[in-house]
C-alpha cells in the first residue's frame, strides 16, 4: 500500500513539473539587426535579447568579415563566416 501511494505521488510530481515547463515562453530565434555606415564601411550588429553576439563589417573595397563574441565581457574575434568553428574558452580556474 505504501509503495502504491509513493508511485502515485511520484506521478503527480512528474505531471506537475511537466505542466510548469510547458508554460515557459519560447525563445525567439530572430536576431535584432542594426545597420549603420561608418566612413567607407557598412557595420551590421546582430543581437539576441540585447546581447551583441556578432558584427559583420563590409568595407567598400574588400570582402566582408565577421567579429564574433568570444565571451560575455565584450571581447570579439575575427571570423570569415558566422558559422565557422569557434574554440570554447571556459575559465577553469583563476588566481
């Protein structure tokens, strides 16, 4: 009898947690793009939820390139394409 009550309580907890997960708003996959001219360059900034994660720079004479966010501190690295492979740089320890 105790086992049956335990299984029933576990099932109710599982159903309750699934209900709360289903009510979370979905994340938008559409970035907010800001385009501006800086001298002879066109600069496109890509943001999601206010976080600047990529910058595309198109010079007047030359190939466009991307600056991709490396961390949350505003550090960027140059990449030739936005889908290029980025090497993770986690902070393991610090002294």
